C-alpha cells in the first residue's frame, strides 16, 4: 500500500476487508478482514503495476484497490475450496 504507512495499511486494510466481506456475503472476523484487505491490496497493486505500470495512490485509492483485491481473494478461495 503506497503512501499510507503501516498504521494506515492496517486501518485501510480492515475497512477494505470489511467492505469485501459485506459485498461477497462472508462472515469473517476483524483479523481476517485486515489480512484480506492488506493482502488483497498487495496482490491487486502488483497486478496493476504489471498491466499499467502504476497504481492508485493515497488513502482512497488504496481503499478501492484493497477492497477489490480482497473480493478477488475471497472469490479465488471459494473457487478453489467450494462455497461453504
């Protein structure tokens, strides 16, 4: 997560994970939401970096990227494991 720092990454990651949880219909805890948001942002930032050479910066940009990345992770997990 570019430009938000570690504390910001935890806060933005938690919010992004919570948004993804609500959109995808999951039932996770706060720690899982934080991890999903941070890892989702890292994954989607890497993909965006490869495809476009850049990514969204700042708090709002990273919140959007984190939420979309977390939704992709939830979708991929369900595709591999099956919806339960």
